[in-house]
C-alpha cells in the first residue's frame, strides 16, 4: 500500500503530510473501484507542499455544500406551499422535487468534493519511499562482429 498525496499524486512516505479522513464518500469510491477491480488501495494524505491549496479547496467545498443546503430547503418549502395552496396532493410534484434535490447533491459532491484531513499540521509519515525498479543498461552492439561466425 502506497502513501500518496491526494492533490499532487506524489508519494509522501518519509516526508511530512496530513492524513485524509476516510469518510463515507471515500469508502463508497473505494467500494466502486474494488467492484471494477481498479482499486490501488493507497493510503491518502495531503503533503506539506499542498496543505494550503487543499485547505482553500476544502473551504470552497464547504461553502458550496452550505449553498446547496439552502437551495434544497427552499425547494422543499416551495413544494410544501404549492401542495398546501393548490389543495391537492401531487405525488409527481413531490417526486420531481426530491429528484432535483438528489441531482443537485450528486453534482455538488461529484464536481466539488474535497475530503477533510485529520489534522491541521503536517507530521512525519513513517515508511520508506518506494524505490523505482532498476533497469539494466542496454548493451551497445559492436560494429562489424557477427554472432557465432568466423
């Protein structure tokens, strides 16, 4: 299992980083990736170089979710008032309102999601960085000699 920065995709083992919280969304993404057999099972961190950028992106995500909550509440209130004022219970109106709320939630999570971190300061991540496999140097062909010949 590699220890990888979620922002820059670099390995953080042996360096300073903050661990990412394993929330429901990350667990769901891992489950989908396991089902598709593309999961790398990396431990997620935010490296020391990316912490400030990550915090700004997280605050933007939280603001987006707050705006979504207000919009969803307005939709629910409007649905309630239309049902009360019309005097009829319209199942399709309620289902379409719920569908709109679900779609708004999915889009805001899919396009703006930034996971929370377990702390504010970077700490030393235990472990050694993974070594790249050594490649054998290629031999140069000697000019004018044939294999097995005289």
